[in-house]
C-alpha cells in the first residue's frame, strides 16, 4: 500500500480527524461582559463605557493617542476620508490587491479611486507606481496591510510628506503588526481596523479608527455620531454625519478579545516564522517575505506564492483543493480590483455623477496584482494558533502533493 498518496488520490489525509483551533475563540470573559451589558440596561455607547474604553485601549495598544469605535471596517475608512476632507473631484491612490471596501470607501465620499499595481513578493502597494500616479487632484494614499504585512512605511511616509498628501492606513489585516517599534495605524492620518468575524479580533462585526491628531479625531467623531459636536446639546448638528457607532455588546466582547490578543499574536508570529522556513524547503513555494523592520506581523492569514510549474503544471485551484482534502483550511485571494465587475462597468450608482473617473477601469491592466490573485495561497489564521507540529503539517501536506503532482495533474485533481 502506498502510504504517500495524498487524500485527493485516495490516501489518508495528513490531518485525518485532527482539527485546527476553532475561530472565533471565546470564554467566560466574553460571557461575563455580555451579561454585564445586559444587566446595565446601557446597550448603546452613548450610555455605556465598554465601546469607548475598548477603542481607547486598542489605540494605546497600537501606540496611538485616540481611538473611535465604529460599526465596521468599511465605515472606518469612510469616516477617515470625511475627516480628511476628501470629496468630489479628489483622487485617492489604492493598491489593486485589497478588499473592495478599500476603494468603495473612496467612492462613498464621491472621490475617485486610482488603482495601482503591487510589489511582486510582499503583495503591498508599489511605492514607485503610487508616486507616478500622483496628480494635483491626489489627496491621499491608502496604505493597505496585506495579510498583516505593511507596505514599505519608510518610503510611503516620506512620499506622502514630500507631496503634501494624506496617508490613511488600511489595517483590517494588521492587528498587532509593529514596524520599528510602533503599532500599525499610528503612522498616518488614520489607522482603520476591522473586527468582522474572520479578523484577528472579532465581535462578529465592528471597526476602530485610531489617530494622533485631535482635530482629525473630532471631525471623525462628529461624522460617526450624526454630525454632533462634543460641546453642543443633543440636537445640535453643525456637520453632516451618519450613525456609525459601535454597540456596547460589541465593545464588551472586543475588550475580552483584546486582553487575549497579545498571547495569540505571539503564537501566530512564532508559527508563521516556522512555517515560512518549512515551505522554503519545497521547490516552487515561498511565503510572503517578512520585512526585518517589522517587529511583529498580525497575520490575518498566512500567504505563500505557488509556482505551478514546480508542481507538474497543477493548477492553483487543484492544489488548493488537494490541500483542503489533507485537512488544511484555506481561504482565497482577493481578485485584483480592476477585474471586478463594479469597476469594469463603472457601476457606481449615484457616485461620481458630476465628476467622471479619471481612469478607464475596463482598460486597466495591472499584471502583478492580476497574477498574484491566481498564484498565491491564503491560509486561515487559526492554523497558526496550533502547535508546532500542527503548523508543520501544512508543509508536509504540500510536499506530499508535490511528489504526486504529475498524477494529480493527469487526473484533474478534483
């Protein structure tokens, strides 16, 4: 009997009945917090303290002065745009490999997203291409952290300062990422975080904005609180705003998640480094590189590059299916923004009616991002919460698939 056969060819899965740690994780701390909110009768943040306290503590954890608690990580970006006075006629430079909300928030304030390509290895925004895209209409660059890895912040900060434009950090993947001793989100005008269910900390939904500038904080706070001012009466609305407030329920859960997070982040980092080394031993696989200026990576997911030619031409999707059959839980890459139907058809609804986009998105070709979307493997972060042996099973499964890649390719591996 050939015990080296992968599960896709009838062999025994590497993981078998073993399960990776569940996500989300919770214990009696979350339960106690929820009961405390229930018993208090103060279920919204205006009457309670959980949401505001969590936002403050989360900001301090990332070395920022101020934190605001919001409904989700899409609204955080929108509020940041409003507070930075970005609007009609303005442009914001956005990397191609990111969730649609990164560009959608730009459209939400009636500004134009200018989509640029990414770096081949890190998958983060290409700084040279970002600089080349700057015009007299450019108001900001959205620095997206991909799988917790930051763009080259040294260069990006210098570029924004030299050009007099805003840096808004999209840190939806980057809870716990540290660059040169300073937390993600504390470098630019704002850092935007998500607490949606797949994220490294979660209350099902939720978001946080962090910043160091009092004026920006006040503008953002007014926008998320129906345009109110802090020194005005309840029905005083000097600004146009929206209701984007986090509930006390979410604040209670996230306070417990934050208390647990440093330990989880340490485990994920150690295991990510181990797995990167193990994958490097397999021809055709290489993990997203870890910049030496980064002290800690949030690891929203673990990403590695896949060369199908080193696997006898096995397609990425077939490789992913074979890995999943081995018991390795995987996600999928974002498509490049320019390939999404909403951009190819410019189906922006009421947005940009009086200010036509400066880019013909349908004609836009961003080869690195488009290739990355079809040649990178995205693995769920809960795998990194396992033991050393649990994590190395990922490399064992990949090596087994490679040894049988020719047969898998011949059979279609599905």
